[in-house]
């Protein structure tokens, strides 16, 4: 993955969510974005997904600059990426299987019978075959998140974006979802993950960016950041979380 961000700024109702943010990532398949709540992580991810338009700045992702001035260009960019949301964003009136089939047919133009076969194969991969005909309100949080990941993969994106995919899950289910994401990393997929799971960020992501007050305060290879960082703010953030971990 190649990512170059320069001077990225975004303001909401007079409050600056991103403040001339810069970030440069080269040659790594997975990036974890960590930091305190309200620091700008989700805003950054939504801009990378083409879901928010920055006030200023440039984003170059895998050699292509995102053109935020054209809706057609943004639509083309959105087809390159897939976002797995914290709240799953499944269609509540559709079954798990139909949640995969619909975007395959409507977005990728796959013939319906082929879309059904592809969807069933993905559901089976994530241990969801027996839940294929259930609606989201009949699924657990972990099952819904795995359906959301399967739906994202069905679209064959160039890059997968995850926005706090485990924040609403209990610890045991969280571990299962993180295992799924780690398996995707081992397939050499490009992943960008906004997470509070700092241990996962350290051990399962190639690069880490610490975002606070709308800026990337520190970034680099995971082990280097955690073991050799000279940033007092980052060290306070990590130690505060680790203090309450079992």
C-alpha cells in the first residue's frame, strides 16, 4: 500500500476535526490508526473512503490522487475501496445472504445466480452458512460483523477500510473478529484499520499512525513505534490503556 496525505483539513460546525494532517506510508499492507476518541481517526478514514470531502489537502492512494471535486471521480474511487463500519450497516430487511447478493448484482453487475454462489462461498468461509437466511436482528454482533466483512470482500476492493469494527462487541467475540481481520492481512490485502485494540495494532499491523488533535503525531513500523517512540503523549496513551488491561 502506498499512501501520501498532505495538509488534510476538515472542519465541522467550526470545530477542526483534521488540522493540516500529514501521513506517508509506503510498502506496507496494513495500517492501524489509533489515538484518543475525538482525535480525528474516523474522519480520516471516511475521507479515505470517499465518504467525506476535506476542506483542503491532498490524498494519493496507491498512486492515484482522490479527486474530491467531482462526484463521478468519487464514485470511481469508492469502487476501489470497501468500508466495514462499526455499526455493521447491513440492510435490516434483507437476509445475510441477500446483503451480499444485492451489492454484487447492483454494484459489480454480477449475474444473480453467480452472485448467490459467490455469496454462499464467502458466508461458508466465515462460518455463517447456517445463518445465511437470517435477518440482521436474528444475528449476534460478531455474526453481523462477519457478514459485513464478507460483503466488503465480495466487492473485491483494492483496499479494505475498518472503522472500529470491534467497539460494540464483547471480548470473546472481539477476538474472533480480530482473527478474521488478521487472516485477511496474511492474504496480503491492503487494510486500514481504525481501532482502540492497541495490542492488535502492534502485533497484527505493519504500520501504526497515532492521531490526536487532528494530526498524525507519530507514525512508523509497529514495533518501532511501540518500542522506541520518544513521544511522551503516545507513551501516556498506551500506558493508560495497558494499565487497565488484564
